[in-house]
C-alpha cells in the first residue's frame, strides 16, 4: 500500500522531510518504513499541492494524550525524496471531482484531503497510486 501526506512544507526542494505529529486517517496509521509516500505541500500554508514522491525512512507512533477522549492517531515521519512532481496537482485540480462514489483517483484524493481540509497522512488505493505515479518520470 502507498500513502500520501498533506502537510506544511517550508523547503519545497528538500531531499528529506521531517514530519512530526502527523494526523492519520483513512488507513494512514498503518504506514511503515519502506512505504512509498506522495508529499503534498498544503495549500492552507501556501504550498502548491503535489511536490514529491518519497520513501518512509522512519516512523514512530505518537503517544496519546492522557484525559483526552477523542484523539486521531498521530505519527512522526521521516521521508526521503526520490522524485519531484513533473506537473501540478492540488486542490484546484481536484475540486471538480466531488461525486464521492465515482471511483476515480481524483475523487479519492479530493475526499481524503479536502473534504476535511486538515493536514494528514492517508492510505491510497492501488488505482490512485498508479494515478499519482503518472506525475513522476
């Protein structure tokens, strides 16, 4: 399984991303070392959307806070970039894909990343993984 993360990225050209305390949703908590991950620089923080593909080099579950009933699992991630996106893909490109049951990869990304606009790590279907791979040489 491959994953995607939408997060604030300050250095869009970095070769290594250190991503502390990332929310996990839609299977994101199953991420592990060696997994492929697509990095989206969050538009909420001025990023352009899809910027990189990488490999998870370290992952650590963040302990839950005491006395807090509802918590989304979080992880600390280290990602090594192995490719840079060759064309844009972000919120504006995905917004029209809002028929949640159409099975399109664009719709899966719109649903998982932008229906709730918080930054997060998500698991991806095989079809969406293939779609995202097409943005890289």
